[in-house]
C-alpha cells in the first residue's frame, strides 16, 4: 500500500469515528434538554460546579497519560455545549439590553488635549465639518457627551506600540457611553521648529515622554536637552511662543500647521507603522447595516474555564474576535472587553451575544459601529 492509499484508508476510519461521535453528541444534547426540563421543574441552577468536576474526573479516569489533558478539554467543551443547550431550552438567553439606533445628533465634538494634538487630528478626520471642543482630561470628554454639551467625543483607546489605554475602558462604563465609530491614525512624528530654522540650530527638544521615547534612534548621539511636556501639541505651542530657532518640538504635521512651525525633519519615529486607534463615543448607540464591529464587556465567575465558556458562544457562531482586553475589578475578578466582527442586527450575532451573556456574571454591549482607516 502506498502512503497515499494508506492515508486515504486512515481518513476513511476517521470519518466513521467522527460520525459515531456526532451521533453520540446529538444524543447527549437531547439529554441536556431533558435535564433542563427537570432543573426547571425543581427550580435548580443550570451550573453545578461540583457535578462538572465529577464528570471531568470520571471521563479521564483510566485514560493513558498522553490523552488525559485532551480528554479533559473535550469533556469541558461538551459540558459547556450542554449548558448552552439548557439555557436555550429554559429561554434564559433572551434579551440583550442594547437600544435601537438613534439618529446622529447635531453639535460639537469633544476631544482631549489642545489644537494640534493627535486627538484633535483624529476628531478633524472623523468630523471634518463640525466644531471641535478641547477638554483637559479624558473624563471631561465623557462628561461633555453624557451631559449633552457635546454630541460626540473622540478619545484614544489603543496604540499599536504601547497597547490599551485602560483609563478609557474604565470611563466607558462609568459614564455609560456607547462606541459609535473608530479610526486608526498613523502616528507620524516630526521634528518641528520655528520658521526658517534648521536642525543645526536646535539645542532643546520638547515633547510628551512617549513622543521622545518613540524617536530614540533619531535623538541618539545628538547633544540636545530633552524636556517632557504634557503632550506633543503643547510642545509645539511652547516652541511657537518662544520663537527661537534653538527650540524644537516632536509632534505632528497638524501641530506644525496650527502653530505656524516648519517641519525640520519628517517621520522621525523608530516605528514608522506606529498607529493609535481612536473611538467615537455618544450618549446613544448609532449604527446601520454597514456596521461591522461589535464591542462588548463582561465579567465571569472566578472558576476554571469560565472565560472559555463565554468566548465559546462567539466561536460557535463563527464570530471572529479581533481584540480582547482585561481590567481588574477586584483582587480575584476581572472585567473583559472584546471586539467582534459582526453586526448586532444580524440574528446569528444576537443569538451568540445572548449565549455569551448567559455564561457571564455581567454582560453589556458597548457599541456596534464601522471600522475605518485614515485616508491621508
């Protein structure tokens, strides 16, 4: 028998075993429906952790060591699917508290920082024809949206180099705002100076600490004083106010335009692909049939496999997870933030969200919106 013939024969045996497993799985799920009926009549909880542990231990008892971990994982998956079936049978997965889409409101757009900051740049890209309002802190942006002083807010939530901005995740829930859009902005740092200046004139450079860190290779071996300021736009503003060629700032082309500076050297960041994701927040959800991202937050019980049980609902619905972050709630409890590809108006997506909610201690949809890229 040739290797190809042997492979074909083995695959035939695998197909037979798979068919047997599927038939047994169907029988197990039918039993789960009967179990749900009995639990309902006795007012018993769907989840029984002690029973689950017994089932896993019984399933792997006597199995060779090389298969034990895989058998345990398979058994836990079967238990999770059984519980999903029970929740469906008991109609405990009904209802995802997510309002219908509102019409986009009129009004200004709030951002954190000063004119020329990256947040202002993102806001101008997302809302080119609206009034932009500067706020000192992220919390001020959320307050402006929540109280109606601004129709929308634009805040950074993630950087491709430094990761998630935890404060923004916390503020999303504290202020009960919804995500209604997002855009990735390329963080192209430049060396900025007063009109007519050259690199040879520079003696001191101002920027946010992260801006200086992002340009280490460019700054290396240059005998310049490096001074931290609150953000890159403030650095540009400071250089413009001093009006001296010996001062320079690391910031954006936008900051150079706003403060009347020259770009002495463009694209000086170590990572030329550095990007920041900005989200749009509003007091009400706003989405349509072109929306392709769903953001949710949830917490799970403090037990083995609890997170897997929740995420499995998305996997079974073929919803791709594009991002997951965690934030501590207490010493042994975490809140998770997950982005999925999909639209909440889709029946398959809504069913997956209901299933995930049934597996969670707390579950909330943060928004449904369209992902976009900077055009320039």
